[in-house]
């Protein structure tokens, strides 16, 4: 059994960047994970509605039909968020909620986001809005989804429409959340919606996701010129217990497919050639001009980080994942490895001369939290946050331009294929009653931010 540091406090060192009031600290959620109300006000079915309702696809057969009922309880949630003293809220727009099947605005769905964003602004919170957090309208998946190039154009039309409707209410737009997960888990492994299993589908889907991103950036800049524009990538640290050349190449390949597959086209306008050694025959169809569109300069890069993966060579052209023993893990089974975040940030700073300012747009952990006598004592999460924020601070001191950090997540929610069992929130949600309870982590973050504001 691995001992876990049970931090009682959340107090960064005096020289930490976290004491700088310009360093943004916020909390994050995603539409499908919290909103519920999937049949209301003209919302169309999404790929996650269909996938999660398919037997055997999610833990316990859970779906996002009700989730945290945020669609109806958003005023309460805004009050809770504001009470935490955070400076910003990262949320996503549900594409099927705001656009009709023929590509017209759904004004009822748009009104929900306009009210929400207006209320957040009234509380003094900055708004970081993601356009696509995995809930593709099912009618587009029926035509091939992200494997179909046309979906990139439909995404650009969505970005154009919604940025016109919400212009002036958003501080920063992110086009996509974690295209690696959308492409690989959605079309390569089948773990996520729409559940396809073909690496050729995955690489083509990735290209169209990134193409859609580049096309959308141009609309966002034109329609809402005061807002920043970026993208959010999930990154992973790969290491190997095998010190041989083959073992180290395996670790390099892991990071290549997890990180460079996304960052190289965005920042170098090319895919890493070694990808096609890893996945022979899986090169996507790329048309003239695509890479210039994808490589449109960014105002910021969102980085989501959770864990390290240990790998060894598979004896061929790839690698095999091998779990390390005796390491601290979360409820998800993910290793707690803060050093990986520092290492990756410093590496990106070194490898990409045109790296834009970075926000850590997701970092957090799942624990099996329960309310006991009205309290939720999530000490492992407090320790997790302390250590990962120390890693961010170390990266900043090494010269990396990191400007903010968003805790994942604001509240417990629908954790995709893992349903409602895995709790990432700093606010506990009783799904039977929808009662919200601040966990100890939320209270300590609130106290720290109050101290910082009082300086």
C-alpha cells in the first residue's frame, strides 16, 4: 500500500507565482458532464447521448441525461463558483443545444449561455469558453463524423454563428478540448463516443478536428476581436523502466503520438514523420493549404495534464504500456506524477520557439469522496493540488510562460465512460438530491485566494 501525503493546508511558498494576483486561478467543467436537460428547448441528440445509452458502453449504464442538472440550477452554481474567490470559469458550449439540424441558430439554447455568461461577468469572473468538448451532434456523426472532412466546415459554421451571438461575453475562446481523446478514443480505441475502432479513422479524424480548429480561429477573431483564441490539448508524460535504446525510443514514441501529434501541426505546420512508422498506412488525406490553416497563430495554448504512462518496446515499431508498482494512484487508476507536468512544460518551451502563453486548463484527480457529518475531507486531492501547483511554479521559474491554472473540476459530474462513480469535483454532488457540498479542498482554495486578494 502506497502512503499518500495528507496535506492539511493549501498554502503555497512565499515565492510562488500563485501569490501573483495576475496569475489566474479558476475552475472548469464541460457541458455534457454537468448540464443534463438533453431533451429540452430544442437540443439535438449528441454522440454521447447515443453512446452512453448503448448497453455496455459506460460504467453502470450511466448517461448524461440528468448529470448535475446545471441547465436548471445554474444560478446556484454561479453563486457557489463566485464564493470560491476564483478569478475565472472554464465551461463549454453544447453544439447540439445551440444549432438546429439545418445549421440555424437555436435561440432557446443560445439564451441559456447568454444568461450564464452575463451572470458570470456580473460576478467579476473571467469566462473561458470551449466550443467543442466532445458532444458532436449525432446527425453529423451519421454522415461520418470527424472522419468526414465536411464536419470541419460544419464546425467552422458553428464557431462563426455562436461567436457572433455571444461576442463581448467571452474573455477567451478555445476551439477544441483534447482532440487526442476525440480522435483516438472516439475513432481509434472505441472507448469514447462514437465508439469506432480503426487507427486510420483516428488519424483522419484528428486532421479534420485540427482543420476545423484552424477554420474556426478565423471566425472567432473576426467576430469577437477582444477575446483571446486558443485550443486545449491533453498531454502525457511517457517514461520507460527499460534504459536500453529500444526502451527509451518507446517512451519517445508514446510522447510523440500523445503530444507532438497535436502540437507539431499547430506550431510547426506538419505531422511528425515517425507517426507513420508507428501507424504504417494511416497517413490522413491532406489537401493543399490545410497545414497553413491548422497552423494559424494562437493567443494561448491550454494544457490538460493528469498522469504519467510507463512503456516498454513491443519489439516491433511501437510500445506496450506496463504499470509501475508501488506508486500513488487516483480513483481512476492514474499515477500521481507532478514532475511530469513540469518536465513537459519545460520541454515544450524548449522545442517550440513560437509557443504561445500557456494556461493549465485542466488538472485534478478523482477520489471516492463521501459526505460525513456534512463534510467532505478530500486530503489526497489537497495534496495533489499542492504538488501539481508546485510543478507549475517550477516551470514558470524555468522560463515557461504559464499564466493560469484551472482545477478540474468545479463539481463532481458525469465522467464519460466511467459514469458517476469517479468524483473529480472540489464540490460534492449528491446525484439523488442534487445537493452541492463544498469539499475541504474547495474551502482551502477559497481561504488562500482570500489571503492573496488581501495582500
